[in-house]
């Protein structure tokens, strides 16, 4: 499908810059073939021409940390701090999930991502082959993060997944990872560090999420989780941490030295009472910041608009009203997340890049008047503004409808069936 | 119009209780005529019958503190703390607004309220006759709060507005109020207290919003703003405060003794770096808590879903993961706000109450699976779920369309014209 968008406002987001281009964007063979003013005359043959009526095209949001299949626990596991939430609600319920469940529950998350303008997710869960199938079957882009820990996974299985997933489908890729320092013994951590060294690959993990995690690691190892993992050689080829709320002295230097990415997850951090990540410090120090929703059991939605407002809002609350510039936050959501996930081809709107695009409807009251397009998106935008979501040049969602082969009602019914079955098994 | 909703999930919200009724709701002559199971056979003649397909009916959200016409400053005045934001951006720009401007800009806000399921707003602004006209012309419900202060308004003008607005139209009412302690001299405050005494009426105002406001009042009067106003007899007949972020010792006792309402505005409080209101304390102490967006220049949207998540999220962050029960928060948004505004007829879904109703679409991925209807609304709901908004028995918004006599594009054009004109006048 070759598609022409015209009469568009375009926020390319090549850098944290709110400059809007008014003109056209052409998609050919899944990539952006032209972007600029409408004067250009030699047009290729288009399968479809979309009059944007001044609506906004920007790079799709990159959800840089999530556990998609946890949709089944939405509004089930709530109102507890992380440790209790994990051990009392999440782990016992998750133990009953089958591969088929994970495929179905991930598909529910994909519907939600698309309805909110998200075009790729950095997913950490198990039965990773089924997540990959879900990407292939829906057209959504998944980057899968290794999740090895003491309850499952080895360096060997991590390598197998890494190789298989990176060869599976252009919409799927895999990055090395493990669940967290606090769930992974040192022997396995060393094996994973050796694997990272061998593959010259970055490594990603839950990191410095709660004060208790950091204190406990200090008590056991004499080091912060960041320093401890770095001492094992984990970040020789970079990588990043999800959450990164609680830093100790010296952590920032390691983050900068290793070129680590931070993915902040503010909804989850407030809901689990974990704290506020020092995002303004990261911005000031040049640390690349991506944004994620975390899983739908701790958030409970998969809505990058909510996360963007919270990223800036929580910094303003804790640092000052001028903290966390909204244009930087938008760049984090659209672009930095892509770079963290290894999707350098999806990080902005430019000729040759993947056509991973969202169109936001500006003809809605929350987007008017237009004093600043970018600030409207971050401060007052909502998923209700998402008019169209395109991944790899395919329109997957448009004006409330899913335009690929899926029956949403069947997806909802299946999710309800799964949680009902597991509640009965667990007697709750 | 008599309207029958059937196959509905209904959250009546008579109290903070998440019990869902499955059945029907009938609207006759603007009020709820029946609510219950579908077994009842004697049906009146309906003008329209709506198959809700399991979608959720709940009382419309009450935006209990806003400055609607400030839409013109959306994404214009940002990233500053309250004092600078007011004096550098807001006051100079507002000085150019005409009555016609306020009518047009309020209409833009009404479109946004309706698209987000809000059925009434407690508005504080000037040219109040034009706000009232806007209610009459759109069908939206406005409660107008007096805004007298040193820059405009007297006890006499407050009384005139009070009498005129309360007689103007069933959709319009007025409550006594003034802008804030820090913008109103003691002589005017005493006049307003005497007026409240004479009318036996509650009084509402911006109160304890920032630390600086409280400190300054203590320096001048030796008392907190709450204690100072109470010492003038302001709250003899109750009333309430907008924001109520910073309490001093003794304030809570005054709040409880006078039966004051609190309206919390978390988006505005984070964005202006004002702080986190002690909402969990208010809940624990039985203080009635309503929720507002504040104006669109400090928020910048008028979206009660965002506010609800922030109310609970900020309490979880600062108090603990079990704070600010989501059902209580939903009750605050739908019901307590109505009581604060004097709309006791609009506070829940029950026979005889005003038909101020929102229908939320549950057939969307963020609402699935349905482990808890109420938690889904608060934790993962979005204005994208708003399928229908009804005020006083009239459907004003349905599936993205406004069903009263309005041209949204003309409203947007007018708002852009106003801000452009004022920017030119101010040379910015």
C-alpha cells in the first residue's frame, strides 16, 4: 500500500524540537518516501490519499516498558505496594497462564496500544514465542526483553530466544535482559553478563524501582543494584533500566559512563507507591529517557498520554514548575523509546524511516486553540484524539476500528474467560 | 424526550459503593423515572430506546472547580509557578477579554466537558451573565461561583449576580464566593461574610493552594487562610475551598466544624508545583472531597478521568499504595462534587433525580476484562470511552458528535481568533 497524507501538520521529532511542518507525507513499501511541502509534483501512484484536514502526524509512541499479557489482572491486583502485589496477587495468578492465554492476553494489549497511538512495545513476559506470533498476526511491533530469573530461564534459553526472535519476523526483535537483580542469583547474572559480552549486546532489566530493593542490595552486596550489576560486567555494551527511581551516589556516573537508557513508568510508580524517578536530573545530565506504561496490572491502562503528562507533572511537583519540558517529554515518548528498543529506523518521521505513524485529530476541543501543537499533545492530548495508527506502513487502527483481521469482541470474551478460569482455580 | 436505556450496567453512586445494577434506566421529562431490572412491564411511550449492549451508565462527572473561559491560554501560559504564571501571563492577557470572548471561550470548554462525560461545572470567572447564556444555549449545567476581589467586584455586585443567576435558567445557579484571601482586602471580606450571614449561604474560594499563600497569610494575620477567613465569620453557613493543599494545625478542625467541602485539583497542583493535597486525610476524617480540573491554562485539559487517576495516584505516592480507594474517588467525581455545587438533584442515579448521565463504552480494550467496573473507570478509563453525555434528560454528545445546535469548527476558529488578537495586543 502506498499512502499519501496531505494537508497535514507534521511533528518529525528528529530531535526534541517542536517545529511543525505543514505539508505531505508519503508512505511507500512500509517506509516514509517523502515529507515536506505540497509543491512537489512528481507523485507516485497511491493506493490511498488521506486528507488530514490539518490533523497532526507524529512518530507513533514507543511503550518502552510493559508486560502486555498482564491485561488479565487489570482491576484485580490493586492498592498494594510492589512486594505484596507481586507475591500475593501476581505470581500465584500468573502461574496458571498457558501459552495460548498469553497469546490472547497480549492481543488484547495490542488493541489498546493501537487505540492510543502506540506503534511498538518493549515487552517483558514469558512464552515469548507467543508474543512474537501476536506481532506477526496483528502487524504490531514488539521488541521482546529477556526475563530470565531464579524462577525460570538460563543464559542458554536467553540466547536461544534471542536468536530465534531476531530471525522470526521483521516486526519482532529481541534484546538481552533479565527480570531484576532481586529475583536473579549471582551465578545466573554472571552467565548473562558473559552472554552480553559474547554477543556484544546491551542488557535491560527492572532496576532501582523501590527503596527496599536498593537497601536490600546494599545490605547484601555493599553496592547499589546499578553498581552491583555493573561490577559483574553486565553493561559493557550498554543497555538500560526500567523504573530507575532510586539512585545512590555514584549511580549517575555509571549510567553516563555505560550510556544506559532509563525508561520511566510514572503511573506504575505512583500506583505502587514506589516513588518519583529523577527524570529532570536525567534530562539535565543528558541521560536518554524513554517512557513506558509498565504492565496493565500496575497502571492499569496502556496509555502513553497519561504517562507523558505524569512524567512532566511529577517533575514539576518535585523539582519546580519549569521542570521536564513538554517537548523533551514528547521526544522521549516518540523517539528515545525507539532508540532504547533498538528501533533506530522508527524513531522519527524522515525519508527512509519506517512508517510507524500516529495521526492525532486536532478538530477536538481539547486541542484548541493551537498555541503550541506539541504542548497541546503532552498537556491536554488524550487517546480520544488518536485518529489513525500505522505500523510499518500498514494502517492498523482508524477512527475506532481495527483494520486488520481481528474480532475485538472475541478478544474481550477470551480475556474474561481466562481470568474467570484462574480465579476459580485460585479460589478468589 | 422520553428515553429508555436497556441492557445497561448501572453504577448509581448513591454512596461510595461499586455495586453494579444490570438493567434499565428510563428518562422522562428530564428526570430519572425508573431504574432497575428489565422485568417491569408497564412501559411509557419512549421517543428513543437505546440498547446499551452492556455499556455503563453512571452519574455525569461534576467538575467542581474550573475557569472555563481560560481555554484561550491553553499551551500558552505554562511551566511557571502560580505567582509568576498569574502575574506574567494570565492577568495581562485576561485584561483584554470581552464578554463576547468569554461566551465563545466558555462554549469551547463546554464542548470539552461533554466529550469527557462532564455534565456540570462549578465555574469561577467574570462576565458571569455570558457564562449563564452559554449554559442556556448549549444545555450544559453551570454553577457559577462569585469571584469578587480587589481588582473587581463588591458585596453588592456579588448579591446582584447571585440573585440574577439563580433566577436565570434551571441550568444555571450561583453560589457566593470570592477569588482568594490573598487577592481580597479585609473590608471586602467582611462585607462578603455579612452577605453570607444575611443570605444564610455557603461561601467558596481558592484556599490554601500554595505554601507561599499560607505563609504570607500567617505573617499578615497570625492565622492560616482558613482560620483567618473563619475568624471573619465567612463560613457560618458552610462552603468550601478549592485546592486545600497546605493545612496548618487547627485547620482540619475548622473544616470539620463548618462542614466545609474540599475540591481537589491535582493536575493543576502538580503542573504549577503547588503540592499534593492531603486527600487521604480528608477521606479518613469524613471531609467531603470533590474533584475539579481547575482552568485549562493550568492543567491544560478538562478531563475528569485524568483527575481521578491523579487523585488516587498522588495519595498512593505520598501516603501508601492502599490510599484513596478508587470507589471513593469515583464517588467524589460523580456525587460529592454535585453536593458541593448545591446540585443535590444531580448527585446519583435514582428515581426522581435529574437525568445527568454519562454512558461509558465497555467494548474497548482498556475496559477489559471486567474484574471491577468501578476500578476500570478510575484506573484505566479515558474520555475515549465516553459514548454519550446527557444533561437534564437531553443528549448533548453522542459518539463524537454534538447533538445540540453548535458548529464546533466555528467555536475553534473563534478561540484561535481571540488568542491571536490578544497576542498581537500584548506583543507576544
